[in-house]
C-alpha cells in the first residue's frame, strides 16, 4: 500500500480503504496477509508509521516500510519495484 504524507498523516482517501480492511476482519482468520508500505514525504513523513499499526490490527503483516523525500526518482522506483518482487516471493513461499 502506498501513500504520500499529508499533514504528518496518510493521504485522507486511504482512511476509507483502511476502514474497509478492518471491517473485513482478516485478523479473525488466523492468517497474516503480507504487505509492504511505501510513501513520499516533504520533511517529517508519517504516513507509513501511522498505517503500519492500523494494517497490523486489520490482520496484515507489514514486512517492510519505505519512505522517500519528495518525488521519487528512477533509483527509488527501482528499489520499490525490487521490494515488491521480494514480497511476491515471500507470498509464494507461504
């Protein structure tokens, strides 16, 4: 899940998605769904720090968080892609 930081919090439209994920009650299945969080920030960040515990409560295992400053360049995008590849490998091994 990705989110830019806005006022030290995740972008507001993600609130609906997180609320929906909590309502699905994945945490009641006994299985942790793997996920990674990524985002961008202007100075202090905060979106990934606030999303991680919410997703863990909803039944997700946050395997990695990654935040970049301002607009990601090609190197950052490649790094995020590689994190996604690693996450896919972990999911396939489950």
